C-alpha cells in the first residue's frame, strides 16, 4: 500500500492485494488487547446475558465492515471519500472530523492499555518499585508509541499480523487452560437469560468492535485486484473480523470471570496467577503490548484518511502519525492521572464514538446494497440522494442519543430500558429502515426526474451544435 493517496483513487499498479490478505488485516486489527476492557464491561454490566451468544452475534455483525469494503474496491477510494458521495462534501467534512477525533480517542485508550499491561508485568515480578511502576510504564509506552513508526509501514503491517496470529495462539491456549467454555455459557449463571441485557451486551461489543471499524472499511479493499469477485470482497473481511473479534472478546470475559483481569479505580490489571503459567502470561503480555503499539500506528495512519477529507487534499500520512501520537499522548495522560475513572472515560468515549458511527453505518449499508452493487454489476448509476441521506443520518443520530446511557447523560429510551444502552442497534436499525423506506417511496420518481433532466440537458447541448 502506498503513501500517496489519502483521498484520490488507487492506480491499477497499486492493486496487488487479495481478499484473503484483507482478512488478515482485519484479523490483526481486531485481535488486539484493546478489546479487553470491552469484554470486562460486558461481564460486569450484563451478568444475565448469555456471553457466548453475545460474542458470536456481535462478531457476526462484522459483516457490516465486509459490505462497506465494497465501495473502496469498486471505486478505489477510501471510506470517507466514498461517504462524501453519499452526504455531500460539507456535511461529510463534519463526519470525517468526528471520525478523526474517534481515532484519537482509540489511540489514547490503546496507550493507556499498554501502560496498564506494562505496570502489571512490573508489579507481578517486582521489577520496579510498586508505587512508581505506572510512571516507568508510561515512559516506555510513550517511547514505543513514537519509535514504532520508524520501522516503516510495511514492516508494521507484517509485525502486527504475525503478532496477532501469536496472540490468537496464546488466547486459545489460555481459553483451554481456563476452561473458557464454562465462563461462556449459552445461558447465564442464573439458568436463564435476559433479552434486554443480551441486546445491551451485543451493543457494547459493537461499540468496541465492528461499528468502530465501519468508517475504515474501504481503506484497505481499494488495493485488492480488480478480478476479485464482489462476494469474496465482502466475505473475507467479515471472516477476519469475526475470528479476531470473537476470540479476543471470549478471552476477555473468561479472564475476568476467572480473576485473570482485575479492574478498579486504578484501571485494569492482568494477573499472572490468573493466566496459569508464566509462559502464557509473559507471552500474552508481550504480544499484546507489541500488537497495541503497532495498532496505534496503524490507527493514526488510517485516521489521516479522515483528516485529508477535512482539509480537502492528500496528506503525508507518516507525518500525520506524529501529530496524532502527540495528541493521543496528552489525552492518555489525562485518562491516567486526571479523569475520575478510566472506566467512566472509556464508556463515555464509546458512546460518543457510536453517536455518528452507528447511524452512518446504516445509511452506508443501504447505499452499497441499493446503489453500488447494481452499478458494479453493470446496471445504471443511481443517485445517492445526498440531502435525504443527511436527514436520515440526523434522525439516526437523534435515536442513538435517545437510547444512549453513559456518565454524561441517560437518554429517555435507555431510562425506559432500566439504564441499558442499546444505542448502536437502535441507530443502525433506524437509518436502515428510514433509508429503505425513502428509496422505496421516492427513489423511482427521483431517478426518473434526474433522467429527464439529463435528457433535456443533452438536447440543449445538441441544439447548440452547428449543422
């Protein structure tokens, strides 16, 4: 993948990747320790949910990323540039800005997690004084955050992929050692499951999983060879995300249930005694830290797509990583030492992230299914109805806020559900239904009017041609 294109289309010479390779990219993106706090919160907040079903269903919805990978493959442009076709450039600049800010938030969270894991290792083996271990960990984490980009983009992609595969092996070994099947029952410990809590668990998993990635779905598919089928282009990213997302969530819940992860006002601690042997513990922590550092670079690398759309020109993404690392470090330090609680900050961040991402995902899914696929298969190019899409998005955002519950506010919909937050599912469902309804009711008329307008313009142009 080259560095020259942030908003412009890839060239034929750059299209050398394959759909299975994209699956590995998404496996590496999802198979990182950044999902550990998500799994912990699911286990804490929704004890009556069947954890196995929550993990499987939430990971299956990574198919949304697979669907939204199609426009990048068809047009050769990144996700936020595709989004401009759907919502228009002015509104899309705001969407892209929110996406860039969300990536800064994820980079800060990842930095904090690196600090927590390093602190856990230091404290477990008494490597540094206990009361200062977090400061040693912070210095090393910041150093790694700025040093990792030096090795180059391709090397980092390879390292993260290899690291994710090793982390997956350690995760499987830990799940087997801790009898993960007992921690992930089909029913809750009470012998039954609560439907609303199940939806809440799925929603939380989507906030930290599939729906946090949909705004980057096309960024990597645009490098795939043009002879790839549309079905494979959607299927392989879905499989990669499903495998990585389900495995790391299952591990997080299992570790929490068995005491391998302890949480509290001081943040998150991974306990050596909870992971079985020292080999499993050190191996898992090592690849978790390396994967998180590589993930942070790739997050900032991809976020440059969104920033490029905001400023309206291609950017040198390697330089943008330095800016992102600086800003994310400041936010991370705030979360560590100033914020009342890492968990409150994390929950608030997830809810703010999803307010735009979830309803936007619904609109874009309809755009792909209704407009992009028919065009890619040789049909007519349909208009994306930009103004209507903006209104649909606005309705979806309002519904998402209504069903959101976080330390900043509790929406009325969440209040009716006894505080359970189902905002991602509410937001995406709303925009899919409203967008489909609009297209069914008004789409044919709009298309006919546009065809007539184009014919009249053609006739006018022909009439001006001299005999």
